[in-house]
């Protein structure tokens, strides 16, 4: 047996492994999760909860601590509309059907 055969076989096997790894598709880049911020501001009379996704306010809930006053939401502008063009943006919306 020729002494070069084991070295030649090893070289061929490692070339095959390298070629197989190069042929594998690269993993798809992962899309980052959106930044979600839940902020609570509270004082003696009211508790305000704000939910922001990607820096845009999605929900703004006001919970007064005064007896007899129901919690409500402040309507946020619809995505894609200017706040001045959205008539309900900034208006109070009472949550009448909560479970």
C-alpha cells in the first residue's frame, strides 16, 4: 500500500465536509421583536396606564381613584392618519362592557 493513500483520503474527506457546509443555506436573519413599553403613572387621585409599541402609543387608560368615577381610555390616532385628520383621537372612551 502506498504511504500517500491515507493522507490523500483524509484530504478528500475534509474537502467533502467543507463543500457540504458551504452548500448549506445561510440561516435567515431574524426580525427583531418590537419594543413594548408598559408605563404606569400614579398619584393620589388617578392612575394612568400607557402601552407603547415601537414608540407609538397604542392604549392610554385612565383610572380615577375618586369614588363613583368610572375608568376610561383616551382614543389614540389610527395608524397611517395624521392626528389632526382623526376626529376621535384624544377623545375619552368609556369602557361600559368590561368583564
